[in-house]
């Protein structure tokens, strides 16, 4: 199982944007994933993994979990760190 050893969150301060933060996670103290986006949805915030725009305008993930269990672990870790960063900012 994936072991997230550190999470950094940078709050994005744009009132008119659904993008709320950018996060990085460190896995097992030896691998980092940057540019995980925290996005405001209709009911709650969610994460979007790092991606790039293809020539036809579609976005493709650069790195992403391949199973639900790992996706949920990353999601809960990043969103928890996001809420903590919001609290510390106040």
C-alpha cells in the first residue's frame, strides 16, 4: 500500500476560480507528485491529478492511481491537508 509521508498545499487566492489549491505529495520519502489540483465542485471539493493538454484540446493525466483504494487514499490525504491549510490561514 502507498505510504504518503508528506503533503504540501498552496492555497490559490482567486475569488472567481474553482481552483482552490495546488498540492504535492511525497510517497515513501522517495517519490514526489506535484500539481495535484484541489477544485471546488457543486457539492464538495475534489482533486484532479497532474495533467497536460493534448494538441486536440483534451486533458490527459500525467500520473494517476490505477485503483480506487489508492485514489481514495490520495484524495483524503490532500483534502484533509487543504482543510488544515485553510484553518491555519484564518
